[in-house]
């Protein structure tokens, strides 16, 4: 992204979608003092952060008493985190409703496969941060207050993709790993690795190396507004990446 092409909403969405961990702040039940803890995070199809936490954890007890919370995620590629971008999401932390648990589990385990060993334990549950506002710090002069619409996908559009995402991701990982690798190495200029796709939405796809060390976000040139548009966009990007690789 060039200096002139900086788009705050896009920068924030990329940070949120790339994050696997973040600082979760809740209010202590004793006296309301802010309490920050480290949490593993993923996102629902609309970009809402979701986490898997123990019912015994202090931040869980805090949120059960007062749902107000915030989540800070950073650019994990930086040696000095303060030199990179970061975004704070503010809202209410609530348990995922029963109807949405399977979706939350699938999305979370795609980013945290090792959590499969305890994701079904009765004393663990999925919680979502319903975003009400966001604060982006992306460098000198790049401090922006953002609304939910800036960082989330329209719910109606997200619903369409939620129904078809699992099949699209599985198909790409099973039959087109070469294309995913070129998305990462050619289109994004990242180092080679065993890249997999972990999610897709109207604005782009989420990727991660199989060892879970690196994540990446590939944003689409234009939003995909229907499942067939997602397929065509992925095909077009695969062709573009292959052509660029051949010309290099």
C-alpha cells in the first residue's frame, strides 16, 4: 500500500482479520478497575472478534458481571510493536448464542487448530466482542476513530458467505494449494511456506501457514457481493498471480 493509498477502514480490517491474539480488557468485579489479559482470537464472517475462554477465568467472570470490554490487536510482523499499526475495538463481550456456536467453533479452530483438544469442554465457551467503535493508530498523523461499519461486513452480506464459506475454503485447501501459495508469495510478496486458507468474506480471504506462525490477509480489488462472485474473484486472482510468477 502506498502512502497515498492509506485507507483507515481497510488497515483496521486487515489488522483484525490477521490477529490470532490480542489484549482483552474487562472491568474487575471488585471495583471496576480495568483488567487486561492475553486472549486467542479469531473472527466471525462479518469480522466480529470471537474468543474461546474458560468460565473459570477472571476476564470471563468480569464480562458476565459487566459486558463492557475492549480488545487491542497489533501488527504481529513488527519487532517493535509501537512501530506498527494497532487497533482497539470497544464494545460488549457476550457469550455466542447457541445457534452460532458451530460457526464460531469452525472459524476459531481454523485459526487455532490446537484448541480442538479443549473446545468442547463444558467449562469453555465462545464469546464475541460486539464492536461499537474502534480506534486505529497506524503511524504519525494516522490516528482514526472508526465506526462498526468501517471494520465489519454488512450482516446480510456476511450471512450469504457464512453459508458457503466452509465449502469454498475446503475446496481451495484440498485442490488449489498452489494458488493459495501464489496469493501469499506473489500477490502479497510474503515468504514461501505451507500456506492455507482459513476464511473468506466479501472483502478478502484470510490465510495462515500450516504451523500457525504467520498469517496474511488478501483483500479483493472489489467486494464480492455473492458466492459466485467469490469463486470468480479467486479464479481471477489465481490467474493474475500465475501470470506474474511466470513473468518474474
